[in-house]
């Protein structure tokens, strides 16, 4: 059975590359980020199981993350490459 990973911040940079690498290694990958068009583009490339639009600064982010975990059917790994900084 394939392991399952959630990658937060998968719409660019490190998060996107980690999602691609995990998928290439046979993981079932759920991706999340703010930019829906980038999530859809990444999932259309294949290897990504599901996605959820999530803004980590939103009060709804925890509930949306739980939705993504449910879509994926569980989670073995959580990779967070998202946030804000000043």
C-alpha cells in the first residue's frame, strides 16, 4: 500500500518540487495552497491524488486541512512549505 503525504504550499518552489518527488516515488500525494489554478495545473500533470485550496492565514485553514486528509484517505507525512514572514 502506498504511503500518503500532504504537501502544504505546493503551488511553487520547494513545496511543488517535494510534491512532484513524492509522487514520482509512488506516494499518494494531496496538495494544498492558495492559488487554485496552480493546484489544478499540478494535478493535471499526473501523480497527484487530490488537492484543496487553503490559505494558511485563514481561520478556516485547519478545517480545510482536515478535508484534504479525508480526501486522501489518511496521512503518513505532512510537509509544510507555506507561511508568511516579515
